[in-house]
């Protein structure tokens, strides 16, 4: 049995409070009663029709799933059986940092500080990347742990990766970036190729973990939807997004198949 440490008594509650803080900030970002909807904040550069790499509005429904998952994780890791688990000890502060950064990003966008929002979301990706490393190097304790820990954090990481792409593009467009003479669609296809490559890297390093691939592909598909059905219209970008999503899904399933085969032989 793992021995108790000083932080075990209060670390889980900090994680739980940070998850509630993130949900509260999301409520502000929704603009339902207070705050400005994210798509209308920061000059509207984060709206679905602002850039070629902005996902369609429907993409953001995934946030309800992510917040629900992270709240479930926060409750799960606070239960007595998980408080001294080395896996949750290692994850706790990184998850807390991610939830705080998520709330900060929303408040920064509300303040109209678009360039700063890119710095914040880049830090968020780095923190979630570190969390993903911890998940890779430690085994879940059963099905529930797999779903509420690996599943929730994986969905969070995959979505924030594609959100970072949209955020960076919005910052460049707002700054008047002219693309060094290259057509916007060339840049869009190139960035989608990079996003697909990162998805493949996640698939290989994560041995075919489904959650990051699901949310990353979800975001990429909604870029395709937006470009094929909304402004700014771009068939080239839409098709490239569909191909990128297919590559991520296909490589994830292939990596998962390899991992299952290796486990069967072991």
C-alpha cells in the first residue's frame, strides 16, 4: 500500500476547486448572462468565419463533454482510494495548471488581448502534453480510471491542439500577416498537414489512444464543415481538412492494432 504524503490531504481538493473554476470561467465565456461570447470577443477574430482554419460553431459543443470529463476526473482523484495513488500524485498539479490556464485564456480573450491568448494556450498545450506523458508512463487502475482519467485528459489535449491552430491563425490575421506572398490556402493546407503529423505522433507515442484522436479529428472535421458550407469558403482547405482527419483516425487505429497485437503476444 502506498504511504500517505503531506500533499495527499489537500492536493485533490485543489484539483477539484480548479475544475469548478474552469467551468465558471466557461460560463463567463459563453456570454449567457455575463461576459461576451468567445466568438464575439477579441474583435471577433475567433469566430467560425474569421479565418480559413477556424472550426465551425458546432465544434465547440465538445467543451461540454470535456468539462464534464474533467469534473468527473476531479471527483474521482479526490476519492480516498486515489489520493495516494502515484499516478494521480504525478498528474494533480499538472491538471490543476491546465484548468487554471484554461480559465485564464477565457478571461484574456474577454479582455480583448488576442496575442496574449496565444501565449496562454501554448502554455496550456505544453502542460497537457506533460500530462499525456504521465498517462503514457503509468497504467490506469481499471476501466473507470481509464475513462475518467485517460479519456478526459486525452479529449482535452486533442481539442486544445486544434484550438491552438485556430488561435494562432487568428492572431496572425489580426496582425495583418500577408503570408510572404503565398496564398492563404497554401498556408492552411500546410498547417493542417502539421496538425495531422502531430496527431500521428500522438497515435504512435500513445499506442493508439482514442481520446486525443477523437477530439483532434472532431476539430479538424469542423474546419472542413466551416470551409465547405460557410465563409470564408475554400474547397481546397475543406478537402485538406477531411484528409488530415482521416490520416489521424487511420494512424490511430493502426497504432492501436499494433499495441493490441503486442499485448497479445506478451
